[in-house]
């Protein structure tokens, strides 16, 4: 059976991906080269993570959802602290371009990223446990 979902509210942006935060009533989403945290109670953005030069294509929350790895078509992966909105680390692989997504191993030691050329890369992470 196919049913229409009830819309609670919407964000009129070029949202490319979205995730719910498990520890709060918030969502995290990408719009262009930035990533935002939106409080679902107030329907307002409460954090803005900037620094990529092209479309953010994925994100993976780590450290009890206080940090996030983001992938971008600019060929970088960034690690942000969500509360301070600061970029903690930038990963760059000169062979990879236009990342399409990112995932982190349970031990936090490896990143798995894909790119538009169909390649999968496994990179050494910033050694943060998920």
C-alpha cells in the first residue's frame, strides 16, 4: 500500500543528503558546499559547517554525534566539531576527485569513501572511535 506522508515542515534549499541525530531532536543536512544542523523543535538552523569548495555529498557522525566527517565533490573529506562549528582536519587524496559519500569503521581508524569515477578508497582516519 502506498500512502502520502504528512509533512511536518520543509526547508526550501538544495538539500543533497540528510541524517537524523539520534541523541537530540535535530537533523543534519547539506546544502551546496555547507552542512547545517537544524533543530526540529524550532525549525531553525543551529549550526553551520563551512569550508568545502563544492557540493557536500555525504556525512557520517562520530564521537556520540559531536563530530562529523563530510565528503565533497571538491575532492576533500573534512572532520568537523559540530558544537564549535570548526573544521578539525581535512583529508585530501590527489588521485581521488568528487567524493560521493563517506563512512567510518566502528573502531574509527578507517574511512571508506567513493567517488564519481566509481572508485572506492579506504583511508586512514583521524583515529576517533564512533
